[in-house]
C-alpha cells in the first residue's frame, strides 16, 4: 500500500506541554522524545535516514524528500 508522510517542525516543546499530550487510543499507543543519537540506535537505517534528512532540512526551510519506490513506482 502506498504511503505518504508529512513532518512539521513544532519547535521546542516544554516538559509541561509534553506531559499534557494525550493520544487517541484508536490511532496511537505511544509517543517518544529522543536525541538523534538515541533514535539512530532504535530505528532501522532507512527510517533513520529519513529522520536525519528532516533534521538537516530544519535549517534550510521547506524541503521535500522522496524515498522508497514501492511496487510499481519508478526509482527515485
């Protein structure tokens, strides 16, 4: 099934705001905040590569990342 993902930079979030996050259990069961180093250890390389690209784009303004190339899709 094709997927599309969007990432929006919400800036830094204070601990009190993080503590107030409530998830819809029909959609999500957890959320986490980690440094890039910690995420690198926890994620598969393709997923981490996307996260790293997002971090790099934060300093350059809007950016687009095309990755994958699932069944029937042309290579990037």
